[in-house]
């Protein structure tokens, strides 16, 4: 086991750079922190490039890490890499993976347009996973899918289904051409979701917290839906709306 | 208009204390910050005790505040009262209100057991409002309903429906006695929510982020429901699950 005690070590500097999207994009790597995320990542073979442990962290009883390179670092170094206030002493350097085959054969999608809050984005990835959706595609203007807060809110769902970035203006017509119904979400020119009769193969498109889905994208969809507001609030939180709609589409989809 | 320029002013010290639950409980007051919350509070007569404005904040075009006492404070004083990084320069001292009559005549409820994340609690208040629920009751172990982050996530729904604290172990039997069906949420000994035939008058009970609803409470309900997990995630975020269930109950309730 490698043991790094100097914060000036080039390896430490390299890891630190992974806090920046630019470096994550360049390297194809990202950091996943905490026992739960590492455990989920381990279950997805080939995801973890290496483990970083803080001195004193006991991982033996938790899982089988025998094929994964481990580097031990001082508590101070670990803290400098950590994004949490009370670090658990374990993080994984993960590989960004996306299988083209999985994307090609997918039948259900969640499409995200300019979702900016990392908690919302992560919660929607988790919800898509729970609802059995095959693929999540984050479009232009979304917060980075490998942002630490996104990873934390998604609670490991990144390792369960393909989560990729893409140009929705190209994906939507491509999906429709393949016979997959694309349901946008809008307040105007849309149908009450409870009146929709969802196709077996579908994509749900939700949008920005303040502005919703961009008009250009809404014009390309198969149909647009809304969740009715029965009370006095102006709108639903986007992750809650996505949950209501995904579960409706999932439980009412044609067989 | 009163104008306070000293941070040592006793009024400023009194307002600062409202950042603590203890003082909010004692005084029956709380602070609601930002234009959106103040605008929603103004629509609910009798809610605002006074307005606090930072020097330079222009409120004239936004709303009619003529009957509400206003105090102008320096930017530094305002900042010391604010809970946000970029204060909008306006906050209201609000009265905690709960109308016994509204509670007695309510037909639909959201009951929250030990929900600890303020974002989740606030989002659920907003969702209950959107779904047309009459009353939200926060039980033992919940974060304070007047916590600034709860208020922010609820986006003004505190001013749209009664949000109160209460002992759920007493409320649940009381509701059932009145003929209101209480649906708990549980992973074991529960029915798939899509198989439920909701009563017209109902209460939904959701629980703590990690542990769910306490066993004692689940034993007192009419029926317990679960939201199926079709993928590999372990669970749904509690606010998302509440959204899925509230909208199901709302759109399937007996007439």
C-alpha cells in the first residue's frame, strides 16, 4: 500500500484538480467520497481506478477491495481532498463510463434540460434509478453530473445506470425516430399527466428550476404534460415533479 | 419609518435571537427573508408583524405595505440578520399562526415523523400545498418548521396552509376516529401504493430520511403503503416519495 505524507506530493495535487469540472472532463476521472458511494462503485466492476484512505480508516470488514490499488494519506491530506465537513476517510478515484451499447438498447430515458441545482440533479438520477429508467441524459446548462453534491444526492445511482451528457436537441428527434415517445413538461399547451396514455418506450424531459424546459425543446417532443397544482403554490420542485411523472409513466406504460 | 444604525440597538439584538428555535418558540415569531417570501406573507393578512429593510432596497413597485411597520437598517445590520449569502435586503418578522378551526375542518393531512433535513421538510410543505392538502403536521424529531432553510424550500407555502407541530401518536388515532384514513409508508408489511383505493379524507405519514416512520406509529395507521423500487437504488428521497404518494392519493381519492 502506497503511503503519502506530503501535501506537496504530485499525486495529491493531481487528485485535488479533480474538484474542477475541467480536469474531470480532461482526465475522464472523478472522486466519489464516503463508504456508501465507494461500496456502490465497487459493485460496478471497472469503475474504481484507485482508493484513497485516510490514516486510521478501517475498511477490512466492509468489502472486498483486493484488486483495487490503495493509497494511504494523512488526515490533513484527506481533509484537503474532501468536500464534506466530517469526512469518512475513504474516497475512490472513479472512471467516467458510458457504454454505447447500453445507450442504443435503452427503452426509457430521463432527459434533463439546464438543471442547475446539484441536489435536484442527483435526486433525479436516484429517482430515475428507482423507477427503473434505463438512461439519464443531462443536456446543456446542467450542473456537472460528477459534481460531488450530485454524486452524494444520487446515492450511488451513477453506478447503476448510464448517466451521460448530451445535446437534447439532437437526442429528442433521434429518440422519436426510433419510436420512443418523448414527453416534455410545460405549463402551457400541455395535457394533465393523468390523462396521458404512456407508450411502453418513453423519455421524460424536465427542465430548469426557474424557467422549465426551453421552448425550442418543447416544440420537438411527442407530447407535453403538466402536473396540476391543486393548492396555492406556484409550482412543484423539479425533482418532485419528475418523481410524480416517472412513477406515473412507469406504472401506466403500455405493455 | 424607523431607522436603526447601531448594531447594538436592542431591537437588532432581539431580531438576531430569532435565528434560534428557542426564541422563536418563546416569542411566537420568526423571520422570513427575501422578496418572494415577503410577498407571499403579505397576501396572508395578519402574518407580518413588521418589515426590516436594508438601506437602498426599493420596495415601492413590488407591493402594498402601507399598514405594515417598517424599520430601515444599515447594510451591515441586515447582513448580520440574514441567513443567505446574497441578501435581497428585505425580511419580515412573521407571527406563527395556526387556526384551530382550520385544523378541525381539514380533510387531508401530511404527517411528518422525524424529518431532519430542512430542504426535505420545506419541499414537502410545498408539495402538500401543490397537491391541495389541507394541513401539514410536523411530529417529534422534525427540524423546526420555521428554520430559514425550511421556509426557503417551502417557497411561501407556510402562508397558504396550516403548518403546525404536534404529537403524531395522538393525532393518528384522533384522525382515524374522525373517519380519516391514515396511510403510513413502510418497506415491510405494506401494500404497493398503486393497489390502494384511497379514501376521500386521508392523511399520509412519511418519516425520517434514514429510518423511515417509527414502528410505533406504523402500528397505529389504517394501512401502510410502499413505493416499489424497479431499479437498483435502495430507496427514494423522502420528499420525492411523498410527492408520488400525495399525487396518487389526490388523483385517486374516492369522491
